[in-house]
C-alpha cells in the first residue's frame, strides 16, 4: 500500500530535498497546488522553520536549523505511522554501495587522468572512456529504479526519481552531455543528490556518515 504524505509535510520536505526551491518547483515535484505550498511556506516562515532569500538573481526557500529538526521529526513520525521504517532502512543499505559506484562514474565523467596529469579535465574526446562511464550510469540506473520502486510502493513521495533519471540518460544518449551532471536541470547527478538527501532526511542520518 502506498502512503501519501500530507501536503504541508511535502512543502517543508521539498525545501530540503530540492535545495533553494520556489513554491512552484515544490508544487510541480509533488503534484500540489502552488497556493497550498506557498501558504504552508509562509506559515513555516512565521514559525522560524524556513526563510526566503535571493541570490545571484534567483529567489528561493531554505530550511533553518529548527526547520531541519522539524522536517526530520515529521518524517520519523511518518515512518512510524506507516510502518515503513524497515523498508527505507533496507533500501538505504542497498543504496550505499550503489552510491559509491555512481560517485566514481561521475568523477570519471569529469576527470580523465593523463600520464603527466592525474587530475586532467575530461574533454570528452575519448569516446571509449565516455562510453564506459555511460554504461556504468545505465547499469547503476537499473538498480536505482528497483530501489525507487520499493520505496514508492510504500511512500508515494519517492515516486518520480527513477523516471527523471531515465529521462536524463535518454537526453545524454541524444548527445546532450549536460544531462549527466548539469546543475541547472534535473540531471542524473542532481537527481541522485536529491534522492540521497531524501533518504538521509527520512532516516535522520547525518550527511557524510554513510559513505
């Protein structure tokens, strides 16, 4: 049985997972009304859980320290209420080694060691090197899809990660390389980071402690 998270919980959680998002971006990610998200964020701002700010011409929302604590409290309550903690814990355990493979692939996409420069930038002129990286991303993606499916079956908010990852890879296959690790779109790398943050927040695990 798939459990639906409360809209206000998704509004708060979306701020953490999406990283400096607008209300419309959170609404689009979770299929909510923009007005519902905006109203929740304004309420959270009054409580000191989120703040809105502008940076480099963009504006968005971010969590305060107390907002981060409240987010994790709500997620923990959701796990207990839906009896899904064991499933999420099991998926996280399977994700950890997969995350290492993905991290190595992303490094290889950005860096191609040369004889006299072990940190040489990958200029993507060696198609064999890039093809090997893309095969790894595809293989990792298949395992990633399985993990996402397990989570989405019990918590609906995890739905969407696998489809967007596959969509990004298809764009890469069409020659749009920025969809591997671009920071201005739902690239493979961005989606992976969001999913990882989602797991960490859900289980209350400090970032960097599960490597």
